[in-house]
């Protein structure tokens, strides 16, 4: 079921096969995923790439959300949140988390996330991130980025949740009416300048062309059947961090291999498959809010997932 109020829209899927609730919230704010991954690993960058400054403010927002949700034992006890992640995909920046499977914790964690949407108050964290990755923390550049992020928040905040929860359409609408009050009023400031120009990021890492739901099932299949090869979903590609992937792909793309995987891992879930797939996509950082929403609304079958796999592989 889904509901929308002002700039916030939310969809919730329920499944008794899941241990808790996985949630993902996002805004249309393009971030360089390579730079974001560097910040997540607390690494400096040997070369600065286009979008590095946007990654610094996006990660600053993530750090604030993480602090408010799991910053100390007290926060954990209040939010019941067990994990907080961030991701950049398809021109969007997302924060995802897992929380207890109850209506009250669904409402609580959503409210905490919305209360953190304060782009213009993130400068100190932004400056720290710039110093870590190796770029200059310019206040006027920060103002421009904060204005852009604030505009994105004003336009739309999408939230998808799936897991072990009982909820009705009226309850979801009531939830939104309460949590939207937590979202701070957005503003715009003057004294702005565009970020400096940098090189475009490129890589020779092997990949499979896929996006949306296709990328979710492809990443899942490769991760499970490649013998330990790491994968990462970018905008329209699933990168495989192993140079021997082209050889491995020849074996994995065979129809009988795909059919066996679908039969063993997907078909046994029956009608619970869409919600469990969305849960996995969120917790593994394989998806954005739109694809997670599409999974919950379109309810793909194990058979259709197998068809997508064969097409992409």
C-alpha cells in the first residue's frame, strides 16, 4: 500500500517471511558513487573526480542520520534500528536502514530521517569529508550544493519499506500526517559558486549491462553463483570485481544454470517473493527507491525474474 502527502510519498510491503523492516529513503541528488565509496571506507582519493563535492555533502547527511539513529546505545534503544547504509544510484542519493517490525518503529525511524534533512546545517561534517578525501572545503560551493539538496527535498522525498509488519492504508496515511511535521522547512542562501571542474571517473572493471529490477536479480545471481566474486550496482551496470568474470559469465549465462537458481532460491518463496526480493535489494544496496517501489507494486514472479536474468546475462 502507498500514500503521499505534500513532498513525501511512501510505499509499504508486508511479508511474514522477513525478520524486520528494511527501509530506503531517497532524493533526486546526483552523487559520484566512486567518491561516496571512498568516504564510506574513510579513504582519500588519488585523483578528484566530478561530483566529489556532492559526495561530501551527501555523506555528511548520511552521517547525521546514522548519528541520530544508532549514534549511541540510547538512540538504538529508541529507534530499534540495527543498520544504516547509504548509496548513490540513477541520479539519486539514498539512505537505508533496518528497524523493528512494528508500526511504531516504522513511524519513529521515518520521523528521525525526515528531521535530519537540514542541508545548510551540514557544513562542519562536509568540511571534514572534504579534508578526508582531498578536496577544498569552500563555503560558497557548499552553499550551492546545500541549495541544490534543499530544492530536491522540497520537490520529493520517496520512501519504500518492506518487512514483517501489519499496516492498513488509513494507518499509513495517518503516519505520514504525523512524520511530515518532522521535516524542517527548506531554505535557499546567497553567496554561491559552482564546484570546480574535475576529471570524469572511469574504470576498466568488467560489468553486466543492467538497471532497475534487472540489476537486482543480476547482482543477486552473480554474487551467489560466481564463487565469491564481489559485485556493485552502478547506474546502468553491475560491476564484477574480478578480471576472470568474462570467462565465468559464459558458464553462468546458460539457461539451465539460471533455471536451477530460480527454482532453488526464488520459486520456494511463492507469493512472498516480491517483498523478499525488495528487502534483499534494499539491504544489499542493489536498488534505489524507484526500483524498490516498482518491485513492491509490480510484484514480479520467480518466472519473470528468471526471464530478466537470461536477457541480461
